[in-house]
C-alpha cells in the first residue's frame, strides 16, 4: 500500500470541518488534527451559526456555487466530471458535489492520485475563491473564526507545492 500524501490527509480533515454530514465528534477530531489556533469548544457555537445554520441560513455558504455567485448546475457538473475522472462514486451520504466538505474529499483524492492539473484547476477555480469570499465576510463581521479560511488556504496551497 502506498503512503497517502500529508496534503491529502490535511484536506481530508478539512472535509470533516466543512461537511454538514459530519457529527460533532468527528468535526472536533479533525479540528484538533489540523492544530487550529482556537479550540473547537470555544468556537463551536459561532462556527455552527456562521457556516451551518444561522438565523437566516448560514452567513457563509458551504455550497461553492452559492458562495461564489455561480450557476449551481454548471458548478455541480464540474465536480461530477472530476469525480467521474477519479472513478469516485457516492456512498451512503448524499451531499451536493459542490458542498465544501464533499469537494474537499474529491480534492484530497486528486492529491492522493497525484493529479496536478486537477489540483491546480479546482484550487484556482473554486477553493481559493471560496477562501477569499469567506475571509471578506469574516473580516467584515470581525469574527474570531477568520483563522479558518486562512488555515484552509495554507493547506490548499501546500497541496500544490
């Protein structure tokens, strides 16, 4: 069995941070594995309100098409094509393919399979723009969670190094 690149493991952990299908214990474990600067317990409520529910829906959408203001059908189609190329299929949990947690799983697979074109294209087209949009909202809100898109971006950039 080949070793999984560290970058793929990091992005896999991010998939657990961002996925709406992950329970609290798995999200906490991923948070700790990523060695984020604030404890999960201290950020849990704000995280939930900003990224998962909020009073009028999440402040920052984890659906890439929504967060980036792009047509959902074309963004989802892009991710489905990548999944097809990588030979990935949906299992028991069904999230939209452009949900950030699911997208991170696909991205981690591209890293593990050493697909440099996919890595760069997905990062440049979807993942880094999401980080930029999230950072702008969090900065405008003066949120303590501003470290999340910053650390996520660092791991995304390390994946292509």
